[in-house]
C-alpha cells in the first residue's frame, strides 16, 4: 500500500482513533483567549469605543472575542461526538468479523452521486478483498457496498470556486455512474480532509485495488493523455485512472 509509512495513513489502515488531547488543548487556549479579550472589552470601555468608532466596519472586530469564546466548546463538542460515533462504527466492523485493510472516514453528504446512496449515509468506508463497504454506528452490517467489479477508477473530484478549479473529494467511477466521497482528516474527527491529504488517499485506494483486485486494476488502466481530476465536479464524464 502506498504511503504506508505515513503515521496518519497507518491509523486509517489499523482503524485507530487518535487521542483528543491536542484538540482539547487548542480549544481551551482559544476559549481562554476569547474570555480574556471579552473581559478587557468591559474593563477598558474607552478602548472598545474607539475601536468601534474607528471605521464603519471596525465594529466587526468586537465580535472576535465572543466568537473565540464559543468556538472552543463548539469544536470540542463536535470532536467528542465524532469520536464517539466512529468508535461505535469500528466496534460494529470488528463484531461483524471482517478484515478490512483500510478505513476511510467520510462526511455523510456525498457531494455528487450518479450512483445515489439511500439513507443511511455511510460514515466510514472499509476496504477489503471484495471492495468498499459503507458503515454507520447504528447498523451491525454494511449499509452500502461498492464491489471491485463495479469500480472502474479512483480520481480527484474538483469544482470551480470563483473561477479557480479546486479539489473537493474522491471521485469513484462505477459501472452505474460515479460517487464523490468527501473524506475526513482521520477517524474521530469531524473536519474535512485538506487538499494535501486527498491526493494521498486516491493513491492509497489505487494501490490497494492493484493489490486486492489486480485484474480489475489492469482493465481500468489510465488512458494515454488523461489526468485524474481533469473533469470538474458535476460533469457527466468521470476522471480516469
């Protein structure tokens, strides 16, 4: 499997939920900063008034302290909820007796799905020798499946944002259309994976297919001159590779 030496990839391979102490530390610091600035606003009302009157838009800066104060608990609650749900999902996967070689946590809303999934939406996809399986914390068995024989290729989905093309997910081309999965940073986190992680995940999925379904990987080899991710999100044609 490609990138097997990367620690965050190893966690996804092993189905490991990382510790939350870093998130707790950051949220405490953010909330403390917000509380300090909020107190200073009331302790020094003259300074606060000058900031508000400096320009027509300077009053927006007065919203920063309460936003910081509320952001910390909000992020902490979201991380706690996501970690709890992912641990339940992992318990379902292990209880089912499967032997996945990779775990892909995703946001529940598929960006575009030519092969639309009915509810419930998977929260974690596993990869094994038969294909991809979508799991939720409330079901003992996979709620959706993408067998290798239906998968044609993996690529980067992208969309236009203010005239600039940006990667936004993983494009899975299938025999029935396509599915765009929006990966999360790792298990136990609600945050979307950044632009540096998405290409790595695509390469990981391709390498796993080459190992687990070599015949299928050969059939869907990339066409000369095509580059994965060249097709904008929402176009009827899917990236190859």
